[in-house]
C-alpha cells in the first residue's frame, strides 16, 4: 500500500497507527482532522532528489531551478496551501462537510434563495460565508464587520441591515452587495470567471484598493483586467510604501496578503463544493 492509503486506514479506525514522512502526514492531516501527527520517530531530515552519478548537468539544473523557485510567490503559495493553511481541515471538521451529509451549512436554504435572485451559484455564496465567519452569525471582526457575511456597518446600512437583524437578512445583504460589485465591474471585465476574482477581492478589501491595484498594474505594463500575475501582484504588495505611495494610488495602505489569499481560498473551496454537491 501507498502511505496515503495507510493514513486513510488510521483515520477510518481500521489500523491504530502507521509511520510516515512528516510532509506527507502534514498534507493528509488537512483531509483527516482526527489523526495525530505529533509523535516524532527521528530528528528532522532533509528531502532530496536523487540523480544518476553520471548526470552532473541535470543535478546542476535542478539545484539552480529549486534555488530560484523557492524565492517565488508560486512556491510560497504552494507551501502555504499544503502545509500552513488549515482551511481544508476546517471544512472537514464541519458537521455539514459536503462530502458527508449533502449539506454545507444550516443556512443553505438562505444561500439558495438569495443566490437565485441574482443568478449566482449558492455554493459560491456558501464559500464566501465560510471564509467570512465560519457560518457564525454572532461573529464580529476587529474592524466591526458582523454576521455570517461579515458586513461593515456602513455597507449593511445601505441594505437596511444591522447587527441584530435575522441571519437571513444578513445573507440577503451580503449577496446584494456581491451583485452590486459585479455590476460595477461588468462594464470593465467581460469574462465572468475573471470578473469574479475582482468582485471577491473588492468584497474583502474594498473597491478603492482594487481600483488602485488596477492602476498600478496598468502603470507597470500589466493587464488591469486580469487578476492572476497581474492585478493580484499589486494588491498583494499594497502594504509596501513603494506602491501605496505611488501617485496613481488614491486609497493608500492596504494589508494586501489578506485579499490575495481571500480570492484563492474562496475559489478553491467553491471548487470543492462544486465537486461534492449538486446544484
């Protein structure tokens, strides 16, 4: 058996334990929240590729590539996705894990009702809600955002919602606001999938910061209507003076890592929901 199969048997209670390389155990803990990987059997050891002794050029090429790749955002993103980010485990821990009971949350009916009004996929709305509050209607952020959809008070007021409003109203307002953001970008970005990334980022960090990032992208020769490897770079780096003090920036400093990861994580979870649940 492969080690992943043995770990699955531990998680299912078929065997009591197995031995695994730490990196494989860490990845699989994201899928099986009930396994314990904290017992070391040796000191930490390096991982390596092996090449034939008579292939020095290949070895040199691999070493050069790895040294360069470890400095990239792609490497950091991959490492965080599989080793540092608990979001997959958080999904699996939920009693409404979509691979189990066929539901995502107790609020699925509200997600479906209000998503249908605007032609959205309710599973996307559920992914946003999970990201915002873990479906906790009493959640309040340090900035004052509240409810399942974590609406800021000023935004909530536009939709006649306050902190004591029913959960259904909070969700209605959140979906309405997503629709509003989508309409703002429709005149600029025609492709639905591409536009969604800008909408999600704006829901998290605000329209102003996203438009700042678009202007920075355009100024630096990137496409202001493409998110990945274009605008996302400038939203990510908007915490650096080099960018937030640029003359084309109107809204100043932003903690860019949060919206950068926000888009990635919501869409990954949405893909998970699409694969696990029918519409």
